[in-house]
């Protein structure tokens, strides 16, 4: 049924309870039914109320009114399913006529019918959750802004596809886990899957459909998965999508046998539904880059390192350290606020230097900042680079300063066209390996030290 038909049915339900929707609620209902974001709906009624009033008052009051009428949880994202199910129940429980054609029921028949309807309208189904091998969520430091931004995108903007990408060890999995716990109440079901050993897309889709259908179906068809995403609000988290992306190239392509993952992202991002797919990755897939500018329903967040205060809180939680203000700042800058790197040095300082950070930093002046755990992460990141990407990053290391495209062309030892350099820089940005400011590009500090050590070896 379309929005007008749904609105008419809701009006009939409410009239039985001597209630009705006001104009703002009708606008909110029709916009939500058609899959519009809250800001799009606000544009239709901006001369009648503020955006805050629409979100904080009109919406919640509408969902509660509808929930009371249909006997199921209703929200902006979960709207069509409960309304359609309520209308279907009504059609199946149409009041029977007597043998003489009268539409009146005896009191006993009416009470039995009312009881049957009430039993169907009891509390909604409990949320089904499959957390897979999600890690335990520790305290999250310095990510309040990111969490608020992500939660707003999902709850208010109705994002269908969310990408969390950034350097290895930067905290993507922890943030995704925390986000899942914070927004799970908006969905009827939740499923978390790690892609450390990635299944083919057919296997993944069959797994998701088996869960969403409560074991009744094992289709491998993406179209069938989209059917479930349209009809039951579901939160799906895929952790570690970089495992299906191809290394040694800078065109963002997929490993052989995993090409259909790109099509899944396109379908989820471009098709109307009431669910959300969140994934983490070291790299931003090209499909996301192409979609995110066209719609508020697709959002990519690059996760940066922790700031000084958050890095200090993170290290303090790992143990008691003897440290000055300047020491805290130096460590935060040297390790770029990377939680995995900070965890590695916290262990080293605690076990080798008895918590004395000053002694640790003194020894650091005569050696490398790259412990085995950190080097292992950087090895995996570096080994994914194409030949041209390695040429560019080594050029950036040798010059020790941010470079423009023209300066890179002059500095590299092999002939490259401006287009080739632009493509490589774009890939390095998506891999979270370089930073670009005012058309100048530089390599991150940890990777600079890593490549310097490689050259020296």
C-alpha cells in the first residue's frame, strides 16, 4: 500500500479510539512511509515548526500513538511492517455476518473475537541478536563526537550504509561495537560478522537470510536479502571488509571470487529499505566514494587518532605511569593517537621501565618507536600497496615535507603523468596512509619511520 492508503487505514484505527493525526503528524507519517530523511520531511513543514520540535516532539508522539493503535513497536525506520501487518490482521478477522445477513454479533461472539485480536496485538516480538565473535567493548576513549555523529546519521537521517575506515589499530572495531549497542533498540534484529576469514558473498548472504528468516530460508540471492531488509528493520555489522579488497593495486578492486561484495554495497546503499549495514575497513571502497556525495543514506567516516587528552586517559587506564605533561604530548604525537600503538607502548613501559615514561622516551631517542605489534600492523598495510604507491610514499619520505602533485612529479625517479599521480594519491587517501592539506600531501609519522627503517635495512 502507498502512503495515502496507509494514512487512511491509520485514520480508521485512530477514529475507533476517538483520536486523529494533526497536520504535522500527517506530514511526518507520509515522509517516513516514503523513506525520506528527517531533514527532507522538515523542508515540507519548516514554516510550521522548528526542526528540533519535529524530531523531539512530533516524531516520538506519532510513533507512540501508532504503536498503541497497532500493538507493535513503531519508529521512523520501522513503520511499514507494523502498519501492513495490522491491516492484514484486520482483513483476516473481518466481522462475520449472521445467517440472516445482520452484521451484529452476540456478546459472547464479540468477546471471543476481541480476545483473538488482542492476542495477536500483544507485545511485539523481542529483538533477535546474533553477536557472532564481537569483542568485549572496553571503555571507549575520545570517541564521543564520532558516536554522536554516527548515531544521528542512523536515527535521524536513516542511513542505510555506514563505512568506518581508517588505519589499522585506530579503533574501528571498538567504535562499531559501541555504536551497535547504542542504536540496537531501533532495530528488530542485529547480526555481527567478522570478515577476518571472509566467506564468499553467496555464503554470507545465505547466513544473513537464515538468521533473518529464523532458519526458514537459506537463499543466496541478494534481492531476497533486500526483501528482508525492507520488511524487518535489521542492523548488520561486517567487521574487516579490507579482507575482500585486493592488495598490490590502487584501483580499489576486489579479490578474485569476492567481486560481488561491491554489488552488495551498491544495492544496500541505493535501494530503499529500513535497515542499516555498518562495516569497518582499512580502506574506503570505491563504491562508497561514489555514493556518499549523492545521498544522506550513505555515510563514510574516517577514524583519526585520539587527541592528547583521550590518549592520556587511554594510557592511564592501562596502568600507573610516571609522566610529565610534555611526555604525554610527545607520546600522543609520536604514535599519532593510535590505540593499538599506545597499548603496545603502555605494555613496554609498564613491564620494562616500571612505569617510568621519561626513561622510556630517553631510550627511544636511541632506537625505533616501532615495537613488534606496531611493525606487524604496518607490514600488512605496506604489503597491500601497488608499485606506484610505494614509489610515491618513498618520495614523500625522502623529501621530509608535504608536496604538491607538481613537486611529486619532479621528485619521483620514473616518468609519471599527472593523472597517474592523482589516482595513486586518491588510493593512498582511501587507504588512510597519507594526509592532504591545501593540495599538499604528506605521509603519516609512523609509516614514515617504518619506511625509513625498511630503506636502512
